């Protein structure tokens, strides 16, 4: 997701107007009543650490927690986390204190709603040692994922990481959706004792690339099929489309199921959005936004955004602001008068001057600049920059 990850880790990237990507997996855990959660952080982690600390606070009568485990140097280990498996290995001493029977390992940057209790029930019923959540996909996408073949009992018999076309056919399976391949979602459920044994007896550094393929050979590893919406937001293109899709009448991923799948977020106590003399269609306007005489179509407007008169935004994601004015108090964080912006992500705390034009760059080459980048055909205005008035991009 670079350049959105220039100053923050991927799970800390804003999403959906007032959330961050990490809120999705944490909310899935809490909705599944899994409330002992460690978040392992390392790179560009300050904003993620602050978000976790300020968002997930349990009362004194609860035994649950969402706790940060940052990479640390110890007398036994002086290296940073080298990969996902190594991160869990270095955190075992903290995990072990909870005396877990099972450990669920998740990515911090995926988009889905899942009740993990169903996966746990499957794991127990199969007497599995490891369960991997899989999703059916078609042949066209299979080369981009780790693909697993299962037998009639759902036990995984073979695994190939990003297989080529020539070896796909032996991996095909029958699924209810008709899609022929089972892709790993990067969601793993372990019996704790086995997880500890494997990690301490090997030097593998990554689950998907190293630990899981070896475990399939020697342990009871099963595939739990999750046949609902799931997206691994790995590129600017997929991230941009996932945000814009939220504006659909019936989006593939919904933020509006407050009964079964509420998504938790930082409480900011902002005022409602204020809109005057504007045309807004198929868009999401977040708390604290101020819109004066603008046209906004198929766009997502983040918290504390200020959009001035006669500005036009089409297919645009505005992250919003941490405050309404710059620290000097002299400049309002805003999108200025008479701007025309299309197919763009505007990162936090950016100032866009008057009469700025950002046109659609779909299908054009990537570009790197001081104020903006173009990635996957999407213009990304960098965090905290000032785009001068009358600029044309």
C-alpha cells in the first residue's frame, strides 16, 4: 500500500471514513467472543500502537484485552521480527502466560466478516492439530495465492504457493460455489502445544512460505472453507476499490450489520457532518465533515474533512484530518474552491488549494513526486502536504 504506508504500518491505514484496517480482524475476534488478543507490531508502528491503546479498552471486571507486543531486544534475541512465524516465536513467552489451548493467528489487513467460533468447532470436530481457513477461488486468481488440495475428510494433502498454470489441475477440488481451487486466507488455528513445539524446534520465519507446507507433511492439518466475502487488500488498486465499493447500495463488505458484525473504532465525539447547497450521490460522509456547495459523486469523505464551494470530487477517497487547522492555526485543512478531483486518494491532513485539477490517471504509468504519487492508476496525495492553488495533475 505504499505510499500510504510511508509513515504508518499497513494495518494502521485509514479505511471506510473513520476506521483503520486493523479494526476489521480485531472486531471479528470480539464478535466471536475471542477477547484475549495480542497485536504484534514492528515497522512504522507508532500510529498503530496509539490507535490500539486508545480504541480497545476493557473494563476492570473483564479478563479480556487487546495488548500490543512490540518487537523487543532480549538477552536471548537481539533481532527484529524476521517474518510472521518468527514474530509469534519471539512472543511465545507472553502468549504462554495466558495458558491457551488454542491460538488463532490472523493478518492485520484483510477485509471480511467471520465468526471464528465456527472455525473452532470445525477444528475440534476433526481432531485437527492445525486448521487453515480457505476460500474458493476461480482459476484466473489461483496463481496469486497459496493453493491447497483436500481429501474427502477436509484434510489438506498438498499445498503449492502461487502455483503455475502447468500444475493447477491436480490441485482442483469440488466446492459448493463451483469454484475449483481452495486458497489460503492466511488465517491459522493451532493447538497451542503443537505451535510451541514447531516454533521452538525450527528456525522457519514465515507461516505461509515455510511452516505450513512442512506441517502438512507431518501433522493433521485441515482446511476450513469460508465461502463468503474476503479480500486481501495488498495493493493501492484493491484498497481503492474496496473503499469505493462501500458506497454501493449493497456493498460486498458491509459496515452496517451492527447486530452480528459491528466494526469497532476509536470514539472521537465529533459533531455530525454539516452540508450546505451541495449535490451528493452514492457517497459516504463521515463525522465532523463540513461541505459547502460541493459536488460529490461515488466518493468517501473522512472525518473532519472540509470541502469548499464549487469543488467536485468523483471516485475519490478523502482520509480526513486529525484536526481542523494546522498547528500554526493559520491554514484550514481543506479541499479548496473550484477544485476538480477524480480517481484519487487524499491522505490525512493534506491541504488542496483553490482551482486544483487532479484528473483520472487510470491505465497510466506509475509516478513518484514530492506531493503525490500515481499507483495502479490512482493518484495518491501524500499525508500532510500542501497542493498549491491552480495546480494541474
